[in-house]
C-alpha cells in the first residue's frame, strides 16, 4: 500500500474559485484568503472558471461585490444570464423528451449533468454548466427513440447516420464495440443530445440491461436516473476518463459524496464492477483540492498512480492541465484519455494487459499529423519517447 502525498499547492486564485463551489459565499464574505483576496489576479480567476466549467458559481458569488474589477463583473453578469437561459431551455427540452419516451414505453435514463443538477444543487441547479444532455437508452428501443427525438426537433447530422440496419445490429449486440454513443443536434442550435447504449466500453458492462434498467428510479423532479450507487460510480468513471481535466466533474463528485447514503453498498458495487480504484482515486483528488477527508488513508498502487497523474499535470501546466502535450499539442487529449482508459481497463478480464500496454505505447496518426512520410526511425522514436515518459512520470513516482 502507498500513502497519497499531496505535493501540489493550488494558487490563491484556484483556492478562491474552489471555495466558491463548496461554500457558496458572496465574495465580500469570503474570509478564507484574508488579505490575499484583495490581491487576486481576477483575469486568471475568470480564465480558470471558464476552463473548469465553474464560471456560473463565480458569477453568483460575485454579485454585489466591491472587490472585483468592473470589466470582470460585466463578463460574469453576461455569463450568469446566458447560463440561466440555456439551462432553462435544456430543462424544458428534458421534460418534453422524458414525456415522449415514457409515453412510448422506451426504457431510458438521463445521465450526468442533466440528471443530477436539480437534485444535487437544488436552488443552485443552473450553476452546473452544460451544453449537452446525455441519455442512456435500451438498445432494443433505440430506433423508436430516434424517431421520437426527431419529432422533437433533433436531427442526425453525422457523416454516418444510423439507419435500420445499424439499429438492428446494436440491439443484437453486433455493432462495433468501440461505438457506444451517437449525437443528435437540436434545431435551435443550443443543445446537443448524446445518446448512449452503453455506459462505458469496459466497465459497468457486467450489469445486464435488465438489471440496469430495473434499478432505475425517478427523482422528485420526474427525471429517470440510475440508482445512486451506480450513478456515483459512473460520475467517477466518467471524470477519470477525461483525466479530471475540468474541475466541475470533481465538484459533482464532492457534492454527490456528501449526500451518498450507503457507502458500504457503493464500495461493494464498485468492487464487483472492478472500478473501486477509480472511485478511491476520484475521492483522493477531491481531498487534494477541497481539503476533505473522503478517500482511504492509504491508496494502492493503481490508485496512487491515478492520483499522481492529476497532481503532476497540475504541477506542470499551471492549473489548466491540457495546454501542453506529452508529445505535441495536438495529441494531448488523445494521450490523456489513452492513459486513463488503460488504467480503467487493467481490471478487465476481457482484455489482455499486453494489448492495452501496446495500445498505450504505439504512436497513432495524431503523432504524425502533417508528416508525408513516416520512417521507421521516426516511428520508434515516438514509441520510446512515450515509453520513457510513462515510466518516468508514473512508475517511478514515490
């Protein structure tokens, strides 16, 4: 077992921003930073808030402040108004969508932000920034659901739209396993709808569709959702799949954890699904940024490596951990997702670790973007650079 060591110290700007998401204090009553509050770099605060999806939290806390610069306050006022209008529109579309699908007998669940915002944040529900809505639909009901959604103003603008044959293959399990979702666009241009027929490629799949859909519950706002343990685990898995790059995912995990009823059942479910390391690492990152005490005191090696992955990215990249790449700027997101997907998959019996490691280390087309001819020497140079960085950054972390 390895102890988690928090070597990262956030800046006053990020500390202030994170405190606004947990304490919801008006800026004038914000005493945690003391005199530092008057010396904050407000442009940096706004930049961090915009990147991490926390700008509406900041906008609400900034109302009536005599500390914040006028130009920043104007920007935040615009953000607050736009976010409230957008979230109201998304909520209206969600109500219409739920009614249409339920009346047709479609089995489905709302996922992520659109599912948790109202119940988790109550009167602050529109603080939770989102630009799309995620929904999980039973593969057998997918074609019917698409027909209904198109009547509600959603259209398929994909270069490979799904037709009857594709729906049939999905429902029988013969569709490409790498494709787990499809996007529809609302005619207003204000909303995209991400339709999922799997929760993740390698995890949460031990749950059969009958078990999954029979465990759904409808919350007090009429939203069909996963049961709270699966939903919390899914938030952790989804956050890690993006490398926890945007802190709004951690805010969701933090607030959800504070309201979780049965921790023993959640841990048992996560363990059965092979993702307990993901949950513990998520909680450890919450502890790092929010000074909480949610994670186990000691982490195993896999959890420690995931935790250090986040700490190191923030050390190197000045609190916006996607601006630099391991190989080049174009491959940042690809490589981040490859690393975390690799760690997600290590507990999966369906995939050989050798295949996963090979997939992680092998260069891909993003690495050679713009190259006309890729020589063997260049290919192996990228391969060994990836291997070297992986070993240095993760395996040798103490």
